C-alpha cells in the first residue's frame, strides 16, 4: 500500500492534482494504507479516507499480464518491466510467436528490445550436403515480421534431394 500525503506548497515530480486542486504524492515508506493530511490542520493530525486513483500508483499492470510498468517517474518497480502494458501477450520472457503487431506497434513481444524472427533460414535449391538433403528455408528473400513470403521444404525422395513442399507463409516474430 502507498501513503498519500498532502504537501502544501511542496514541489515533487511525483505529484498530481486531484479534481479539488489538492496536491497528493505517494510515500513508499508507508505501510498502513492511504493517509492524507487535511488542508489547514498544521501538524498533519487528520487522517482522511481518500479514494485510490490508479494514476497515482507508482507501478501499474493495466493489461493484467502480471508485469508492471513505471507509472510515476522515479518509481522503483519490481522487474522485469513490461514493454507494452496495453497488450497482455507482450511481456518479458514471452516465448510465443505472432504474425500481427502488438497493440502499441512492433513485434517485440518478449521485451528484449528486438523483433525475433521464428526462422531466418534463407532457402536455396534443394541439394545433397554429404548425407543430408538441405536447402529448406525462405526463398525469394526473408520476409519481415508479419509479412508473407515463400517457404519451401527439401527432403529425400529415396534417390534425389527434392523440394517436398512450397507454401506462402506469414513470418512470425516475438
């Protein structure tokens, strides 16, 4: 829980104004719930119930994926932190691949700072490499995340190394 403390005339970067114009700031050292010092009580003696405003929470999880983002500058949120709090499929360590961009754009679903292709093998003509039939991969260029490209598989037909399938496929990324 966070302590909300009225600061008359104070200037903090974590302050916000509620609709009445009273300034509140969070106090991370408090553990007894929400406290507010009533205006004009001088010594801070009057605790008053103040409705919790989610915008005053220093760390939030709007998409309910259990990963937090920093909502108030300077907050020390337990991490790793979410890279897209509008998309429950985007969070640190996420391992699934997608063919559509995140809610906020881009394909960095696992929050590592890059878009990772599901398979970046560049295909070639099917041929023997010693005892292995090789050449499987994207032909005519590797598509970008979410784009369609041509994928082909190479396999042995018992004698030759041949193309066993060719499909148009979306590049999946995370």
